[in-house]
C-alpha cells in the first residue's frame, strides 16, 4: 500500500500541469470555505435547506447552523476530487484526470454560488 501511494505521488509530481491544477483546487476550496465560514452569523432566521416537489411547501427550512454544511462540502468535495484525479491519472490517463480536476473546480464554484445566494437572503 505504501508503495502504491509513493508511485501515485511520483506520477503526480511528474505531471506538473495536473499538480498545479489540483493544488489550485485545494487552495480555492480552502479559501471559499473560509469565506463561507466567516459569512455565517447566528440569527433567529431559518434558511431554506432543501426543495421537494412532493410536499405541501416546496421549500423546507432549517436553522442557521445548517450553513456550515457548505464549509464541509467545499473541503470534502475538493479532497475527493483530488484523490479520484490521482487515481484516474494512474488508471485511465492524463486527459481524463485533468478533465475531472476541472470538473471539481466547477463544483466548488457552484457550491460557493449556492452558499452565497442562501446566506444573502433578506432577514
């Protein structure tokens, strides 16, 4: 197992474009998680937490600390995309790993847009 991890990192370091892309994915994720975390304020208002077309009301609300889920999502999504991209580099090749890393950046940005929209709702 140790040798597999070492070989994976050797392949990643050999591919500098993917290394920079995954490093920027991690840095972007940490930065946006900090921004979202600092934007959360305790209040009595309830935030929309999920949507369902099958209920009486379409939007269901939850307490303000639900917004911390976005912080964990940003970090978890980035770490999982980095791990999967490295695995794809080994198994399927460079182009698919790069595409998956760009997909991860897109997901991180969409999570930030969603969190910003929910946190900027009027009181």
